[in-house]
């Protein structure tokens, strides 16, 4: 008889690093797995993040070591680049589908959200045909064993309860407006530019290493 899986309780730093790896695996596969430089940039994005953070290399490296001990992150070496790269193992450790990973990823990176908010943000990672399809998946994640998410109690004046992940403590926003929020189309372009800048930075660092 198999031992039931239990979810790890992740720190805020572990949630951000794991979420960033999940996101980039789906949205920018050409730059994935990620180098340390690219991952730091992904964690510190000003878009698609709540809260916005400013991690340094040492913080992200220490967090990667912690996630590797939990079996949630692996290193990748070889190929044309000598730089060590990192990928997440969440879908290896837990029996989740890509659409479910996308939902968990958004909750890790943006905090609690309603089904409507998730539907508005998830398009770059997975396209649901209808809102009902997304809501059905949310129920599956909430009723799974172990449960990956839960629906929070509605606050006064709210029409819909928000969903939160169960991978550690979460920050509950005081308002419905995310800090630094921008229109979704602009946000998508900014995220792409940030990923491309991270890749260029890594190529420059690799060239400098070769010249030295």
C-alpha cells in the first residue's frame, strides 16, 4: 500500500523560486531550464508578481539548495553552455497535469485569486475553453488527496471567494488591486522583454568567461 503524499510547507522564498521555474518552463521554453542569473531576474519581475521582491544571488542559491533537498528542483549541466541550470520537479513528485501546474504556479506567484482572475492571467500557460472548465479543475485540486488549493472565505463586499495554494503560508492582499498592476497585454509584453534581457545577460556573462 502506497504512503499518501503530503505537501511540503514552503517558505516565501521557496514559493517564489518554484513558481518562477514553473512559469518560465511554460511561457519561455526556449530559455528553460534557467541559469541562476535568469532565475533571479524571474523572481524579481515587476510584473505578474505579488508581492514584488528583490532577491540577490545568494538568496536564490540558498533557496535552490533547500528546494533540491525537498526533491522539487534539479540541476541540469552539459550542452553548449557550461553554466549550471535549474528546472522544477513538481510534476514529477506529484501527479499533476500541466493545467494544474499552471494554476498552482499563478497562486504561488500572485497570491490568492478568484477563478475570474486566474482565468484572466493563465492564458500564457494554459488556455481553458470556458470558465466552467477552469472552475472544474479548481474543484479537483481542492478535493484531491492531498488537496493542493483551498477556497478562502469571502470578505465583506466580495462577490466571489479567492483560491489559495496549500504549499505554505500565504500573503492575503488587503485590496483587490495588485501593487503595480498594468493592463494584461502590456504585462505579457513586459514579461517577455524581461525574459529576453535575462537571456542576453547570461550570453554576455558566458562570453566574458570565455574571453577571460
